[in-house]
C-alpha cells in the first residue's frame, strides 16, 4: 500500500519505489536540522549586521541585494556541512 498525502492507493510496488520509501523513512527518523535551526536561531538579529555591508541606496543604484536572512542561512548551512561556494 502506498500513501500519497492523505490518500491510500493500493498497487504493486517496484523495487526502486520500495527502496526509496525505506530510505525516506530512515532519513525522516533522523530529524530535520534545517527546521530545528529555524526554530532555535533568532535570524532577525543578523539583519542589521549583514545589511550594514550593502551600500545599495538610490544614489548608487544597481541591482537590489539578496535578503539578509537568506545570506545568514546560507552561510550557516555552508559552515555546518563544510560546503564551498
């Protein structure tokens, strides 16, 4: 039996689907670190610090900068998982 949201559909599962579903259950049991980070960290505290780096006012012009919270989250994930640019 395969579950799609709140619907149940009965059909024969192939080996690939069965393996993927088993792996998904294992990963889901480990917990979601990103959701945990979102709940624990006060991301708004980073906004003034990162915003002070940008100098994009109406006088200078140019493309608007990326949201400060997005930058803070990206840098945190990069540091957690040892990722490069």
